[in-house]
C-alpha cells in the first residue's frame, strides 16, 4: 500500500488535513502524520484523534531556537521517514519535511494559503505542486520562483474544510456560556513573520472593546499570557487560557476582533462582524474577504477606529447583510478536501 506523509505544525493544519487523511485511507492509500511537541497543537491532535508521530518540538519565539529545533527535527525525520518510504508528502510549509523530501527525492506538495510566509523561500520552489485558494493570485507564488503551471487553485478558503464538517466536531468542542460578548484573538507573535509584534496591539484592542461590550473574551495562545495581560486589561475581560476550537466561540460572539488570520477567515465565512488587527501586511485571502465586504482591516496606527467600527458592524441591518453576503459567497465554493484528493490521486497515477 502506497504511503503518503503529512506534516502538521499548527492547529489550523490539523483541522485542514484531518478530513484529507481520512479520504486518502478510503482510496487505498496509507497516510501517516508527523507533528511536533507544541502547546497549541497537542490538544487538537487528541481531540481529532489524529494518530500523529511527534518528532521534535516548537522552537519558541527566538530565531536561534527555531533554527536549532528545525535542524534537530530534520535529523529525526531522516531516521523515521527513511523506513516509511512514502510516495508523496504534503505540508503547509514544513521546512524540515521539504529538506528531507529534497534529499530523499520524495515528491512534496505544498498546501498553503499564506504565500507571504518566509518559509516559502525554501518550501515553494522545490515543491512538485502548490495547492492554494483561488483568492491567492498566482503572482504571489511566482515571486518565489515557482512556475505558474505548478500552481493548482481550489475555489474555496481553507476554513471551509472544517466548517462544513462541524457536526463531526461539535460534540467534542467546549462551548461558551450564553450571553453577548466580543471575541478577541491574540496574534501569533512568536511566529518568525511577526517577530514579537502583536501583544501591545491586543491590549489596546481589548481596552477599546471593553468600553462598548459588558463582556470581552480573549483567546490566548501561550502559557504566561494571562498573567502578563491581566494587569493591563479591564475587569470585564475574560482570558481563555486553555486552547479551544474557535468556531463555537465565533458563532456566539457579537463581533470578532482578530489578530490571527484563521479566526478572521472563519468569522467572515460565517457572516460574523469581524475586524482584523493583524500587525503585519494583510495577507491575500484577507484582502479578498475585505474586497467582498466581509472583513474590516485596521492597521496598528488605526486602532482608534475600532470603537466606531464596532458600533457600525453590530447594527442589526449590517449583521443581516454580512450573513447574506457570506452565505452567497460560500455557495460558490467547493470543498477544498475534494479538490486536493482528486488532484493528488491524479498526480500519483501519472
């Protein structure tokens, strides 16, 4: 039986590759999943019951630490994967996987909606194909030296892969208590592409939201954030320290203020009022959602606009309009899992 290797580095990737792994099994392939020790990832692997082999760990916010753990992870991969002999490998930008695939001549398929990520300087050019949403212009990939005919675009945004499978997840997901609240997501400030930016912006956003909403929920990322933020935010702010599936919290929120890209997409596709305060350059998929009127982007210098935007976006007629726009957009989309499954099977037969 042919083996397909999938490397999962983040909760978003776990949610995205989870249904694809199941589909490949039904097609007679043998997918095997690797992951890393990472406080944001461990819990969702258990929740999804993904039988992942944990090799290596997250390198933290320091560039030297990232490089050291990446180098060690390549060594662990070489030892493990050489015995598995996969016919293909998929990742959303695993430098360690890409290096081992290059060395062992394994076809690597990049599945990514983040062409702006710096890992693509190493991951994109050697990949056999790149699967990416239709909202990402091919030029965002060709700037890395990728050939246009290697780019395969699916008519969907990534969160649709698990939004349409929500019934399979719903019973496993903790739910927020009833009541009106604003939901805030902390940016991924330990990522190399943000270099520590995002916590100060989050504090400012939370303070502003707390002036309008009697209750503000903040989805944290790392240990220690709660103690660092508690001293800086009002008393009506709840800091959610344990990682959770965001969807039920988004569904019950009056508005979502996101420093993270995935939650902003989820909220927009659900037709929720969403303001994105991501501290870097606005990614392609979010520019697309903004052009469709489903997302408002506020830069670090424009945080003062949030009060006015919150009042505008939570009006009942505006909320109804957002829900209708989202519904119409989603109706035009396909299941990204279907697309990748079909394309990958074709590629493996050729």
